[in-house]
C-alpha cells in the first residue's frame, strides 16, 4: 500500500474542500466556453433545450475537466511534492491512493453521464478521457512532448468540447462545417497551450519535459505559438466568407488583427509577456470563437 508523499499537516483531513481544490474549478472555463460555442453553433439554443444545456455544462466542467485535472495531479504527485507541496495529494489532505481512485471514479462518472446525453456525446467523452490519461500517465505521458502535449490539450479543451456542445443540442452528429471550425480552433489552441508552458520553463528543463519554451527557447516557441494561433483563424475568416457570413467573418478578422498587434509586443520579451498575452490576446481569440459559432448557427 502506497504511503502519502509527506505527512499530513496538523489538522488537515481528507474533505470535500480538498477534493474541490484537486478538481481546479478555475480550469473549467476553457472547455465550458468551447462547449457553449458548440451549443450556439448548433442553432438549437432554446429554452426548451435548457436541461440539455445544463447537463452538458456539468459534463464539460465539473466532470470531464475536473477528472482530467485529478488524473494530472495524481501522476505529477512526486514533482508536486518538491515544487508545490501544499497541493491536496502531496500535502496528505488526500492520502494514500485516494487520488488515483478519485481520478478513475471521475473518469467513469464522466463517461456514464456522457452516455446519457447521446452516442456522439459519448464518443467525444471517450476520446477526451483517453487523451487526459495519455497526457499524464506513463508510459505515454504526452506532456513530455512539446508537440503532442499541447495538441492533446487543445483538442480536448476546444475541439471536443465544441463538438460536444453541438452534439448535445442536436442529439445527432454535428454538420461538417461545425466540425471543421471546431478542429481549426483546436489547432489554434495549440499556440495557447505553448504560451501557457512559459511559466514553467526552468522546471520543465529540470524534469526533462520537452515543452517548446524549454527546448527551443522563448523566442522560437513564441513564434510557433503566434503562427499556430493565427493561421487557423485566417482559414476560419476565409471559410465564413465562402459560407456567405461576411459580418461574422469581419468580426473574426478584427479580433485577429488586434491579436497580431499584441503579438508584436509579445515578441519583445516572450517569457515576461506570455501571461499578459494570455489575458489579452487569448481573450480576443475566444471572442472570435463565439463570433464563428453565431455564424455557423446562421448556416442552418
């Protein structure tokens, strides 16, 4: 039987609060936003569909995203014991192998919930859960790769969540247009994930994790992040024009133009300015997602 990594602090006990902290509610926003974009893109956002909407939000955030965070913390527990010993698992507030059982239980609960929402929702949930375990768990541990790690997170948090939102509301396979746009924003989210890795460059180098900022350096990694965020949006703008949605194409183009201006500043000092760009440029990126979703709803 595995012992906790460090003795529990005085008075600390396994509790609902520790489990909630383990699930990291602050991280639920990106997949829930992408899910809402999928809902809007379906063209089925009506009061009658409110129960489906609420059930899907629970799936995207409190179940699948929370589960993925728990999986990640369990397999990072030895690193966290050094770098962030106050987290629930290394601190002993979630002792022994409870972190693993919670990760497994959360994953199963998410799959069961998804199955009740329809076959295509279940397919997306299976892929999402598989990616969350592949990202964190050995021997695959995609997070060691600067390519596959950020890509798997982008797919899970953006593309699959968007697909799920549309599938929940339609109770059917979303249209090809919806799937194409969801895939494009997933690819763009790769750049967002690369920028997110800037906060842990030294730690990644020490632990042998191959994040792009750690392996290529901040400037090269920032260039890759900028290009991978911009190119999919250029394609989205082009598609919206082809699909006769000029107003929304203009809104996405305006969002992208403003991002490009922010990218110029980012390149002055990528390591120091990555958090700033995440708060500004990424906000514009996700607003462009919503504009694209409204455009797709108009295609119906």
